[in-house]
C-alpha cells in the first residue's frame, strides 16, 4: 500500500517545525490490513492557529480543532486533508456531540477518546536521508523517497484485535456508546465491512444501549445502514442489528416479520426469507435499490396473512409492502428518486409470466408501469426472492424467457419507452385536429389511444391516430372518461385472468 506524497509532505512540514504528527484512525487500520485507505487523517500537537500559519491554504471553521489543509493534488480525495490537534472531549449531552472540547497534552489522551481499538492507533512517519522507495520489512507499505514508518502507537491493543478480527470498544464500552450513540451502528458496520466479530462486552453494551439510537438524526442512521447494506455481508448485518436490539429502534416493521410462518411455497419464515433474499442480492453485488427491495418486498405479509399452515394466503401483500417500504425510506430521509425506484420494484415483484399464457399486450403494460430501464433490476429482485424462498434455481426458464420477450418487444417499439411519448401524435396534434383547448379531454383522448396501441402496436401510425381522434372527439368529456376507465378495468380483468391461469397451471 502506498502513502500519498501529499500526506507525507504535510507530516514532514509539521515535524520540521518541531511538532509531533501522526497518521491516525481508519487509515492506519487499513494500512495494517494491507488495504488502500480511502481517507487520510493526521493528528498533531500543533494548535489550529499554528497549523494555519504553516499552511496558508487551509480552512478552520469548526469547533473540533480540525483544520482542512488544501493541497495541489489532482485526486479529489486528497485535495483537502484533515489535521486535528490532540484533543479531549467533555460530556455528550445529546449522545452525539461533545459539550466541550479541550486540547490534550499527549497522543495517548487523544486516542483514548476514539470509538474502537482498531481505530485508536496512530502511525509515526519519520524521515530518512536516502532518496529511494522503501518497502518496510513484514509489511506491504511503500513510501516515496525519504519516508519510513518506525513504529505504531497502539495503547489499546488494536493490532491484536485486528489479528483476532474483533470489534472492541476503547476502554469502557458503556461509556463509549453513551458518548456517541451512532457508534452502536458503526460497530455493526465495521463488523460487516471487515468480516469481524464484535467482542462480548462490546456486544452486550450495544444491546443495553440500543434505545440511545433515538437521539441520532435519521440521516446519520440512514448513512450507516446504507453502508451495511452495501457490504457483501449485508444479511449478516441485518442479523446483528436484530440480535443487538438495534433493528427494532429504527425499522420495527422488519422486526415484526420474525416468526411469521408462510405457506407450502416457502421453506422459511418471513424474516428469514427476507434476509436470505438480501444475502443473494448482496453476494451478486446488485444495486442498493435491489438489495433494499429484496429486504423489504414482503414486509406486508404479517398484516395480510390469512389462515395458518401450508395453505396460508397473503393477498395484496405487494401493495401493503410498498406502502410500508415508502414509510420506512421516507422516515430515514432517503432521496425521493431512490424511494420511488425501490417502492416500484417492491410493488411489482410479484409479476407473473408464462410463455404460453401471458400476452405481449400484458408485457407492454408492465413496461408502462415499471419502465424498461427497471426491468433488469425487477428480474434481479425476482432471483433474490426465489433463492430466499429456498428455490434451487435463481433464473429458471420462465424468467429467462420473460427477459427475452421484453427485449423483443422493446425492439418492436423501436427502443421507445411504452408510454404516451411513444404515440405518433401528441397533445398539440390533438388540439389542432379537434380545435380543443388544453383540458382533461385531451388527456382522456391520449390515454384511450395509448390503450389501443398497447393492445396492437400496428395502430401506432399517425394517419390512424388522427382518424381515431376525430371519431372519439364526438364523445363528451364524461363519456371519454368512462371509456378510459373501462379500458383500464378491462386490462385489469385480462391480467387477473392470465394470472389465475398461470396459478392454476402451476398449482400456486
């Protein structure tokens, strides 16, 4: 692993001014794990004002003794480097930020305030005279020119915990979590990212202090939760969140699926099915949206369950699951775009398809609802759902054929999205043909034309659509509204009939 020259130059400048300067925190942990750090932090006994004198291109606009030093690096991650003065912290009344900050006298005092032992190490970078690349003995850390690492400062045995793969709080775990309740989530996140275990006393402290999570802003919880879900061990993270009592604090809806049995088509309870679905999605490295949809797609089953045993039913659970998913994601302050995408996948995850029964028109209407750009991820969710149910194959013939048929239909539509935009005429054309002013009648006419084209794409010709518009224009606005409504009901009935045929065929 390579320490960037920008970092080494800052440390060199601090040391030449007779200040102590060390790499600290996560970057030290990553270097020892032979991983290239994403972030670089430096700690020093130089005061913020002294740091600013040495580095005029710097910013100091916070209460945490952290100076942002600007560099000339071409890499965005190294354009600004955080340098923090050794510090101690007072009480955490809000369970997130220290009430007071004061400067510490020693590096060891500074390290004692940190969260976990693996993050409470510092690395001293000294200076050599010879100008050559140096590879340290027993490490893979390479230093440009004159820099060398003579020692690791590790007062809390972080190196031992790295070796044994433990997440352990610095000092008294009760105190660490009561200082900053976000550390409760960070412990789970580090366990998932690094594939470590949580030390027993730290684990018990998380369980005891789980209610403190209510003091943390939803955005911060969301960020840690997202990082957990984005790891290859996301399902392990969900189990840890549940075992440490954290899950019930911010997603109680998921907690309520525990122990809810299903029917003959599922080997597992709803909760186990959901985390197993997530497990597949994370192992396949699917997107965050697919992973969250995998975790939430059956949230509505406890509320919609009727009966017990092998013949239990969960009618309309997709609709309820969609509503619950939207509530959770909104509560956690996820961006609207992601909320819409995830809830869309959840809503239509139960689509049915059979090559001998499902019509092209039904597929075109599904494309209108889901969007062709989301079909691949909908199929990925179906894969996760299948594996999470105990099915041996993620991608059976019917699903492969469905994707083939979708691709064929999109080509027939000349790559255009099945929507009002695909029509060969638009609202302006209709107003010219009918002499109508903008209003609801234009919308009803467009919807009726779209329904006809979805049934038969050959009708999507300008001459036909103009003629059909002239015919429909003789109807009143109310009659057009009823016609539009009847067309949608007809489609819903046809779709229901197709679904029932497939269910009878496969005895589901």
